[in-house]
C-alpha cells in the first residue's frame, strides 16, 4: 500500500521528534558523573564550614550582674487604709476607721496597735479580726492613746510588720531565759539528787548523768528553790 506524500512526511517528523526527546545513552554516565561531582563538592564545603566553626572560639559571655537592692524582694508592709476598710463589716466600723485617720494615725501605727491588742495563734502579723477588734474601740480608747504615745516617743523604732511572735515561757519553765545565771545548773543538780534518792529507796542502781530529767521534776525543783528565794527568784515572777 502506498501512502500519500504528505502522510509520509508527517510520519518522518513524528519519528524525529520521538528520537530527539529521548536522551542519548552516552550522555547518561556524564550526567551521573556531574551529579556525583557536585554532591561531593557540596559535602566537602559543608565539612570545611563545620571545621572552621569548631576552631573559632565562642565569644566570652559576660557575667550576669549582681542583684541590686531594688531587685530584691521588699519585706511585707502594713496594709493601707483602703485595704483595712475591706476587713470591716459594718458602717460603724468604717466610721471608726475614719476617726483613726482623722486623728492622724498611719497604717503602720494602726497595724502595730492591732498586733499588740490581738494576734491570732500561729500568726506573725495582725489579721482582719485584729483590725476589727481595735477599730471598734476607737482612737479615744485609753489603750489606743497609750500605744500611740509609745510609738511616737523619741527613739522608738517601728518593728517589722510581719515577724514571729516570741515564745512565751512560764515563770517556772526550766528554759526561761529570764532566770538569773546559775539557776539552770542548780535546778539540774537538785533534780539529779532527787532522782538518786528515789533510786536508793527503790533499791535499784542509780541512773547515770546521761538519763534525761523529766520536766515535772525540773519544775518541782525550781519551785523549791523559789520557795527559799534562792538566787532572788521571787523578784522575777
């Protein structure tokens, strides 16, 4: 079968186009070679960059500045009158607070007065109930005037608002720091003698000096010294 001339020419053009789209087999190794060559160059450059970065010393980090007095935490301060007003429950209490303000009281003075009048157990600063207790009595109360006069006396230094309450010692407590010098040793010596006499009556060996003395024995011996006014103990009760 003989095709027309225009069909034969079109067929030749299609075949040439197909051959031109396919890469030559001889160029494939060259393409792989250039690709591999370029990849190795990039890896070598990256390795050189890493070596250079490792050899370069890091800049010295400046030491952090020491905290200044302004950056340190400030001790707790007495609440303002605005905050104290929130502690109050009735109109009469708020009016009484106004009289304290009109009398010239400061928040620190009111806080110290409230602390001296009533400090809840286990607390280190006056609570809301402390403020309500003193405000209800008003600034004209005898104790309020005496407390204000003490705080405004020359040489008075306002103590910290938040501070632990000093431990209270009974007058016959063996650890009471108000006892004169020598009382502690005298009480312990008398207590050891009482323990030894008790052991002798029981017919058993005496207890050694490392055996602790009971608190009741120490109190009984201290009261005996007090009854005889040893070390002038009657003047400290």
